[in-house]
C-alpha cells in the first residue's frame, strides 16, 4: 500500500540504511556539483553512473590492442573474436533465459528493427500490431515504418492500448479484452515491460499467453525492465525481447544492447532475418563460404563482431560486478 510517509527524507535515509546494496555506491563516480556535495542521482533510467572500474578496463583493452594488434582477436586476455560470448552468461541471468537465447549486439532501436524483420510477418487478414499508449517515440517510429514496409497504413495497422478516461494506467482486463477484440487480425504485441512514462509494469506472462491464443507474436522492449525488475523470458515463452544497457545497467553512453529470442524460433527457417557473417556457423566462418549457415542460437541474428570497444568495456565492468556477487 502507498504510504505518503514513505516519501519523507527521513524515510528515504532509513531505507538507504537497510539497503543491502548501499555499499555499491562506493563503486561509482558521482557527477560534480557546484557546492561539492555528493548529489542525489535520479537519472539511472537515462544514463547510469560511471563505474570507477571503467577507466582501468578501457586501459586494459587499449594495451591489448597496442601489444597484439590483429592477434588481439585471439590472444589478448579477453579475445575479441569471442568477446560477446563472455557476456551471454550474465545477460541470460539478467532476463532469466538460456545462454543460447541471448546475445549482446547493436543498440536498442537497431535491434527492434532486426527483430521486427523476423517477428512481424503480416498477412492479408492478420497484420495488426498492439503497442502501449505513450510509447517511447523510437518504438512507435519503428513499428510504423515496418507497417509501411509491408504496404500498410500505420493508422489502420498499429493499435494503441489506452487507459480509461481519467486513469493513468491501462487496466489489465482492458489489455486482455483489447487482444480478444483484435483476435485473429492480431499479428504482433509489442510492449515495454515498464512503460517509460507511467512506470506501469505489465503482466508479461499473462499477456504472452493471451496473445499466443490468437497466434500472435509477442515481443517486449525491456529498456526499463532489464536490470530493474525480475524477468523470466524463457519460462514465460516470450517470443523476443531487446534492451539497452546504459539505463539500469550502467554501461556508457551509446552502450551495447542485448536481445532475447526464444529457442523455439532458432531453427525456424520460415522466419525472415537480415543476415551477416557474424551469424554464420563459427567453425566455418573464416572459410568465407558464399551461402549463410546460421549458428543455431540467437547469435544467428548478430551482424558484426560485437565490439565497438567502448561497449565491451561497459558491459565488462557490469559483468564484473555481477560475478562478484
Ligand atoms: C531508451 C529507450 C529507447 C532508446 O533506444 P536507443 O536505440 O538505445 O536510443 C527506446 N525505447 C524505450 C522504451 C526506451 O526507454
């Protein structure tokens, strides 16, 4: 129950005292303020604080580049050729999925597009996309552009959930009835798992089950969920998801994103996919064959060697903290 007294400064300081993770404050740089006091930082949903470990991690990568040049792909302390693989264990813990179902790649909006290529497969009578009201703009632009790509008018294709008059959040029963109303015309449900404006947390398991009854695909944008709330993507049978790491996960500005693709889709040849050499069978990759032979995991969606350096480092730092705990 909401208790207004919990909002007092005194209550906040008390919560802080009891917080098991409070000791982690020490591990981050806080921005400098004019009066030199340590500020209260409430922007973790836009960009997390910089871990103190980051500078040393960057230095380590630079040293390896300097020392090994191209051989750094294979011989540095953290061989770059497989560096995304070293992130899969912590990504899979974060969203509770199998390691084969997650991969670190690109940025969130790029991933949304790549996933829509695979999971939005409209047909003449099954083409509607259900999204939140007040989506983050990028999400709306992405689904609208995919509707157009397939020859549909976004207005007739993209349906927004709406709260009732005078209410801030969408009632759960209204989400279910909206899915039922769309019925067989529904091709895809794509929601955040926390709406970025209202903070509404959606019941992902129930929504997924409900939409699957109508054979719609279900994907989630976890920008405000990954690193923030408990997730069980595999068990809930979510079809796909993607998230950024620079909000609740403290990677750097422009930091690398992650994707989840449920294993039931890994070998499905009927899915469209934009393909590149980094998704090709690893044993044969450097034979440079002309025909794509996909890795039988979410890695088949990966297009390039993960790493712009800055991104590895941010995630490495984060991975390091998770491993410590
Ligand atoms: C932050 C955020 C984005 C931004 O995506 P980028 O590609 O990382 O810029 C998209 N959608 C939601 C819901 C977000 O919160």
